[in-house]
């Protein structure tokens, strides 16, 4: 799996699991965005992510992580999880870069069935990127928020 992907002024980088400052920066971003800065991840939750690909999104002119996600292989499916964009830069299209990276990494692994379990507020964003709602809403066990599963089947070549 490629560790870096440059897109105009953005770079996606694979972050080693539980190693270094970048991993800690990713946890802080996820905690602040996805858990309102209040609810830390448990050791068990973090340990369950050890086989996931941890991706950090950086502005090229900055060493500060502005976004992140996890990619998990589940059978023939690829799941994008824990998607977080710093609130100060939301709405600028940076989440689209993470989606592109996720889709390209999934293709490179021979995985063409993708899914995301997202909060209701994020559904329009994923629909805009070709994902379709595939389930009724459910309560996320980790966050206690209402989520929905969205899916996409890839058929196109890798997007640069």
C-alpha cells in the first residue's frame, strides 16, 4: 500500500499504528472532531484498530494534520472509518481528498466494494461522492450517535 499520495496542495500519509507524534496528533484530531473533545478512546477500541491503515491528511505548506481516516479490510469489503476534518478547514473539499485516497487504496488492494458508516449529518457529503444509503439508521455503539451505512461499488480505474 502506498504511503503517500499528493493531490494539489494536500498530502495523504500512512501513519504507523501507535508510533510517534503523528499518531498522537491523529488521536487528538479524532477525539476533538468525533467525540467533542470529551470522550477518550479506550485501550480496547484503539487495539481493535491495529490492523487498520491510519491515514493523515496534511496541507503541503504545513506540518499540521488537518484530516484523517482509517481504512479497514473486512472480507471483500473496504471500510472508511473515523473520518475527521479539522473544523477550521471544513467545507473546503479536503474530505474529498480522503475519499479519493480511500478509493485508490482499496482498488490497489483489489477491493471494489466500499462502505462507510456515517452520521446522518454526513450523508449528503457521501452521496455527492457516489455512495448510496444501504441500511436504515442505527445507533453507533462507540459514539451513541445515529449512523447509516453507505456503499459504493468501484468499477473505474485509479483516479490520480
